[in-house]
C-alpha cells in the first residue's frame, strides 16, 4: 500500500479482492454493478481516498469507503485494509441474509407438473376470475 494519488477502479477492485480477476471487475463495472458516489462509472475511472463505492455481488450490495489505494493484489488482511464498509450496509446485508435464510424453508414450487385434470381446473378457475 504505497501512498498513491489515483488508481483505476478495476485495478482497485481486483486488489481489494472484490473480484478474482481484473476482467471480472471490468465486466461488473460495465454491467452497472459498481457505482462511485451514487453514479455509474467506467472501468478506467480513477478513484480517490474517501470516495464511496456501492458494489453489488450476487444477492448482496455493499457500501464501502475507500481508505487506501493499491494496484497490487496482496493477502486478504492487506486487501481488507483498503476499504471500510459502512455500518448501515453491514446491518442491511445481515438483515437480508436472515430473511433469505428464513424463506429457504418456504419453497413454494410444486414437486411436479400439474396433471391434465389439474390443468383443466386451473383454466376453469382463471376463466371464472376473468368473467
């Protein structure tokens, strides 16, 4: 972590271990999964210390503040020292994770496709609703 002035966002995301490769970081940025200060950015955008990033990875969305800059990928403890996640972001992620975990047992998908008789009943039911 040398005292740098600016680093490309794709290099920083890779160095901070949000993405395994720079090409994955670039694809996420181009896909609109990464925002800097609430605005969509390009992969070549140079970031600064104390800038806020919103990063969406799968189900989770993290809001992080850049604490230090680096363009070299190092160990996980050093990578985690590059940013600080906001308290609101942490609590929101934990709440959403617990909600997803609670809903896991309520799988509403049927075990099999409806039979011909069940399909007729469904069609009759829907036709009644339309009338």
